[in-house]
């Protein structure tokens, strides 16, 4: 990623984290919202304007550069081979999902039937895969980006579809912590694309909630899975009646 693109990406993340919108930036700089969007898209900021926006994001240029460098070390997606290695080892997959959700070394030992040796072995494997940095004292530092996701139709997703899907949907979804909605209708390609953008924003919101709750003790948090899907699809049961 070019340095300017990476720097502005880090700036946009800081703006979102502080609840600052494009409209807020436009008001502060005395420009239109469309002009601000164009400045980000065309990377046309002067140094003075960049410093102004940094102030709005509650940061400065030096701190922003550090954030950019940290992001460049973060993993947005694993390779097919890396995912296959995790999916082929259920114990490793369990540890992987757990540390992504904020489990510490002690949490892993207290929640799962793992020996200290097994736990360290799996964490060392994740360190080798560049998902975490394993520090002295078995401290875990995540290296995944905020927008980290498994590969579409990759080994992890296929594992879920093959082994977990039936178990996940084997519920009446009538508990307070559960919700299932199935909607069906006719959408244009434009509306479909807009719905996909909303799904992307919802997944970002889910990740923000994960970060917000990360400081809470494990006794106050519960494993939560959200499955969102959208596709052009009709019931195959109706195929014989279709023209």
C-alpha cells in the first residue's frame, strides 16, 4: 500500500473511532462535504489541512504515522495454505478463534481442557502464522487488522459450512440473546449492492463492539456468532414450476 494511502487510511480510522464524520471535517475546514470526500479519494491534502484533520481526530502527525506503521504489520486475510493449516487442526482452530476474541493464555487454560504445553504449542503456531506475537510470560498480542476476515469459500468457511452450520441453526431462535430473520423479495442490482454495503458496515460495527468489550472480564462476555448472508437465490423446490 502506498504511504499516502496508508496514512489516510489510518486517519479515517481515527476519525471513526472519535465519532467524527466527513460533515464535521467539512465544517471545521470551511469546505463542502463533497470536497472532503474528494480530498480523501484524490489524496489531495496539504500538510496544513492534514494537521487540522489530525486535531479533529484527537491525534497528531507523529502518532498517526505510528498508527500507520502498526496497521502495515496487521493481517487482513490469511492465505489459502494458512487457513488450511488451521482448519485441519480442531484444537488450533479453537485456540485461533478464542485469541481473536480476546482470550489470554490464562483464559485459554481456564476455559478449555488444554495442558500448558499444548497451549504454548498452539500459540507458537499462531505466532509463526503471523496472527499473533507471543511475548515473554505468554502474553498475546494480536496482529489482525480491524477488517480481518476469513477468505470467502476458503478452508475456514468451508469447515463452518460442513461441520458447524447444522449445529448453529439447530435452534428455535426464541431466546433473548438470539435472533433470526429470513427476508425474501425482488431487488435490483443497485439495491443488492447497497444492501451489501450495509452488511459491510454492520460487520464493522460488530468488530467495534468486540473492541469495546475487550476490557471486560471473561465472566461478563459470552461467545456470540453472527451470520449474515445475501445472494440472488430462489428455492430449488420451486424449480419445476418455473418457466
